[in-house]
């Protein structure tokens, strides 16, 4: 399995200029090349054409990782660099789109998008100028089946009448381990009232850590409202999950020793609250109140994005007072005469 990473690629184009004719005076009749020699030279020239065209439009594509769980956002970042040496305008022309993504399985089966009705915004790039765009391909392509996939980006330039395609990147779609699951109803007064929601907490092991996910879906309608990554968690400390009177989901997970994250998620997948807690004298925990609400008790809330407090340098007036020195009592043998010449 290939690891996802940053790659760049360009496609065919015709080089400008002509090859200089060979020096015929140096070719003797005995050493004159055969027709097969010219055929091989022609093939080499054909192979050189794409190398010259690579200097026109450069298309880069990258993924943050190559392993995802079903319905998780898969963010593809595409960078386009103008290498034409002049101004480059990229715009749709009727049904022809100047930008698109192509996805196929590892065995070559193409995955068509759920809808091809979209429009790209016109982009103008100066020489050596680049733009980057990030696209979530999970809701665009039906890639919920387990297995491996391949994605690449394509840019069409009307000025050169050519396609420029990035190399393909591989990624895998799998499923996490179910840690907690419950099906609940949507209460009156909420969007989707009268329907049901299946709430699932999933554990997924990535390269260095285990991550906690929450998925909310309507199994009858076949609708997945969210698959959120709630962050890292310690596998020996199961997350604490509670539902309030409106069936909103409260999750408290241990992300590191004595460090916790609290999340509040609505039944339609919206993140309503996120807080971080430290364990000082007491450990944070979820508790249900008398009104049916759920609150976090214990611990101390803090902002992980807040800058650390600045250290105040001590001033001269803050220097500690010197301790009194102990006077050493002189011994008789240590006593010296006042005038050495008098001895």
C-alpha cells in the first residue's frame, strides 16, 4: 500500500523549436545509421514531448493520511502552479469543466460522482503564481465501501487545449471498532422530529494514536448526518457518554494523563460545545442534574489554544535581602602583631 503524500505531475505538450540537422560531413558511408536508428530516435523525441510540456501547468495533490473510516471527511488539497511563462486563465466552457477529480478502485474500476452538475469559479494566474484548494470528496463520490481507492486531479487549459493531471494517490476506507451505540428518537420541536437517530461511538487506530469518532445516522432513510473525529483518547480509559432529556450527546474522553475533552453533539451532527479540562484535585465526570440536563463536575476548564502566561522578569527591587554573615572568632594562634617590624 502506498503512503499518501505530496506529489506533483504534469501532462503532455509540444515543445517549441526544432532540432538542429546532423553534421552530414562526419557521417561516412560505412557508418551511416540504419532506418531502425531513426525509428528509435523518433521514439525518443516522442518521449521528450511530455517532458517539455511539464513546464506549462503543474498540478500537485496531497492527503493528510491514507487511512479513513466510512463517511469520514476525506480532504484532498490540490495546488495549481502556472508554469506557462505568461498569464493563465482557467474557466469552464459550457459542459467542459476546467477542474475535476477522478476516483477509481485499486483494480481500475471508476467511481462516478453522485452529481456532475457543478460549476468552477474562474481563476486567473500570473507567471509562477499558484493557488490551493481543499475539497472534501466524501460527499461527492460514493466511497463508503471498504477497500482501497485512487484519486487524482485534472486541470484543462483552453489556452493550450490540453489536460494536466496529477499523479494518483492511494487511500483506504475501513471501519472503526464500535464502543457504544444507541438508537433514539428526535423530540418534538427539533429538526427531524418524529424520526430516529442511531448514535455510534467508534475507535480507530491510526499510525501513532487511537482516535474517537461519533457517527449519527438515520438507518431507515439511509442518511448519515456526521462522522466527526472527536480527537485522541487513551484506550484503557473508556469515554463517558450520556444523553440529556433532548437526546443530545455528551461525551467526556481522556486524551492524555489528567487531560480530558468534553463534546456536546446535536442529533443532526452539529457540534454544540467543546471544552478541555485538567485533573487537579478532582477528576472531571459527567453527572445528570435534577432537570434532566447533563453537566461536567470536577476538574478545571482551560483553553488549549490560549498562549502560555508570560514570565515576569524580576526587577532590582525584587532581589532577596542578603543574609547576615557569621563572624568567625579569631583563635589566639591566629592573632598577628600589628607591626611585623616590631618583632
